[in-house]
C-alpha cells in the first residue's frame, strides 16, 4: 500500500494524478510566508520503500495516466535516485503519460544541464516552480534564498533541458509598500524566462509563520483586496511574452484564465472593472488571530 505522511500538497492541475511521496517536507523550508511543511522534518524516503509502493500501486491502479511526486521539492534527490523512480513508474504503468513535481530554483541550479536532461528524458515532464516574486527586495524579506537573476537562470535552465515549466507568483507578498515593485519585477521574470504557465496566487497569512507574526506587529502591512486587484492588473499589463496565465486558486479573489499577451486587452478591461467594485478591505484569506 501507499503510506502517506500528511499533509500532502499538489497543484490544482494534478488533481487526478496518483501521488507518491519520495521526499517528506521541504529541503529549504525557510520561507517566511510558507507553513506547508513546518510540521515535518525533511528527509528523502528510502528508495526501496518507494519502489515497493510503486509496484503495489501498479497492480491496484494499472491504468494511471499521471503521477505527481511529492513533497516540497523532490528534484533535490540524487539524480540516480530520481532515474530509478521514473524507470519504475513507466515500467509499472504502461499508460503513463506524464510525471510532474515541485521544484525550487535552488534545485534547478544545483543540477547540471546533463542531469536535468537525463531526468527529463526519463519521463519527468513538468516542473512547478514557486517563484513568488521577481523583486529582490521582496525575495530577501521573505527569505526565499535566491534573487531574481538566479530565478531566471534556473527557469531558463529547466526549459533548455526540455521541461514544461509552470511558475507561481503570490499577489500581495510585497505588502502595501512594495506592491508596484513586486508586480513589475515579477512581470520582468516572466518576460525573461518565458515559462509555459504563469499562475498568480493570493497571499494567505498562515498562523505560526514568520510573516503572520510580522503582520500582527505591523512590520508587514497587509494589502487590501483592491490593492491586490491593482497589483494583478499591473502584473498582467507588463507581461509581453506568450504564456498561459491562470489565477484560479482557492486563494484568489476572482477566477481568471487567459492566454497572454493575446488576451491582455480583454483581461485588463475586466480587471479594471473588478477594481472599481472591490472594497478597500483586508484580504478575506487573512487571519490575524493569536500567534
């Protein structure tokens, strides 16, 4: 059987994927806004355990077409380990079309181009990369561990290796003071790296995270709903390259699907209308109760 260690996270587009945890937690786990893996000690699961689960699942669910590898950044595992896992997956599931996983810019920078190409050729096809912001000031404030230049380098490296690259940015992460810089510099990352998919999530302050503590004490000024909409408009208007744009996560104020830049005029007009109707009130996803 498959032994999951909760909680287990996956992108919305992997809702129908069979999930295997090859790592537990996140190898970095120092971002101040993230509470996803604070309860877990990071470790790479023994390869024998993972292979045993794959072989069991291949008998129980032989018609699986998609697999997602968890937890936070499985691309950090040794390349030989990843190649063994991918080989087992494609042997075990004859109808398997795609394997995806989360990856950090650090993961991509640490792998050589040859390693990334080998992993891609073995069947890992899509990488979900949390960029969060293109602003060096915001990235430093939230302890992301990389700067804009390194993020662009990592994304380009992944694309050159043949991966489909899906990026996420967090609306509101610049707070009230840096929202314009956050939007403009994030659009700059998209324009330079040209990811296949660009997703905008909305900030959710998670209890027991550093950013939550900073918001309680006024160190981080939580943006209003209207500011979030203005930020999204500025972000979208400054993307000049082809990318599939999505803002349909549960955190978002409104669901958006678009192909940029062709849908930019339509989307800009829609967002301008939403801005007029959006109140200057705190984000509904913000909770500032006891730390």
